[in-house]
C-alpha cells in the first residue's frame, strides 16, 4: 500500500521539485521538468550502458563494423568489402560496437532545454539551476555528437572525403565547446578529482602515484599492450572539463586522422596504428602532471544559449535530420 501511495504522489513531487531545487516557482521550468520526467528520467526498457556516448567511449573498431542503416558499403575502392571483412576478423579483440543507447525523444528533450534557456534568467543565481542547465545541455549535445559520428562513418563508407573532413572538424569543435560549457560549473571539472587524490598523499612520491591512479581510473586501466587496449576502459564516462579537451578530443582526432588517410591513400583503415597511437596517448596522459582548474569559469546560461544556437536550433544544417529522433526544434 505504501508503494502505491508513493507513486500516486509522484506527479505532485515533480510539479514542486523545480521550486524546491531552484528556490523560486517558475512555470516554464515546471513545464521543462514535466518533459524530463517523461523522457530522460523515464527509462523502462531495461537496457544498460545508457551513457556510452561516442565522445566518452570512443569505438575501438574498424569503421565498417559500425552499422549505418540505409547505406551500403562503398565499392569504388581497389579493395573489396570482403577483403575488409576478412581484415576485421583477423583482429577480433575489440570488434564489437553497439550504438549508444537512446530511450527518449531527443526533440522533446531539446524543447525542455529551450524552456531552461527561456526562463533561466529568473533563477540564474541558483547553483543547482546552473548545474542542471549544464547537464541538460551536455546531454543534448552528446547525443548530437553521436549523430555526427555516424554521418562521418557514412561518409567514409561512401568515399566522400569532403563530408568526412567537414564533419570530423565539426565533431572536434563540438568537443571543445562542450569542454567550455562544462568549465562553467564546478560540478563538471576534472581538477577537483585530481587534487583530491593528490591531497591524500603523505609525500611527493605518493602524490605522483595517487594522481596516476586517479587519471588511470577514468581512462584505461594499466593492463594494455602497445596495440591492445585494456577491457577496463571508459567505464567512468566522465564529462569533465579538462578531460574532454586534453584526452577525449585528441583521441577522436587520432581516429579521424586515420579515417581521412584511408580515403586519401585508398587503403584499409589502419586499425593497429590507431590503437598504438591511442594507447600511447592514454599512457602519456596518465603520467602527465598538468594541473587543471578547480574553480568554474564563464557564464553557464550564456554559454548554453550560444551552443544551442550553434548546434541544436537547426540540427539539419549538415543533413543530420532524420537520424534517430533528431529534428528541427522550435526557436526560442
């Protein structure tokens, strides 16, 4: 009986939640949370790995393994699809790739973000509002980045080097912009994680070890070879400012470099070289001592508005409409 009573009051709880969280009643934000309750916070399909987005869990596979529905593999190359399939099978250590899971209508969530941006000035002094705004913007942009990545792979399969080059640049720029967004709230910073680890050390040698441990835990555990990544990697999926700019973006850039090189040289994707460079990047990053910010910079509301206009207001600008449930949301 208590369980039934609890769920009967869920609607009331959702209605009053934004007022409790932000310290002020704003009708537009209540509308936004109704949407979020029915979308982002209503996953009932029982699937796991909900945040395996491309940015934070980059696929370690040959591009032809990645499914791009409705597009046939290109045949204009001197090497055949059959040869590429054989090429993949020979190295089956990491040949599985699942599309990032999506369980909600992305257009509805973007509309919730629009409401956050439209009514945000009324509660912009609330740290909890700014946290939710950054998190919601990050969520929408991460799913958008997944679609850009699929279009990159489509372009590769179609031997369209212009599309691949253009969209690779857009993906990398988006990662930079996401890092800037995350930097605007202290809840999304890499620095505090590393500094807290170092703060536990009793001497300099231990400080180096603890920082290495903290860096390793959020990237790749240290049981890799030069060309075979550890299976314990990317499970933390941290969208933290500093981590995106200094690790996730360079990793994606390496993969894209080999995609473009494959097209230019008319050769198969250099899977082993990609792995070698990615693992080297990872090991070097883990041993680095670069200090990252522990305080937020920038205005979260203004940054979110800018990125909404740049990426989400017209998501079909580069032919991304019609992919999953991304579409063209209404303007503010």
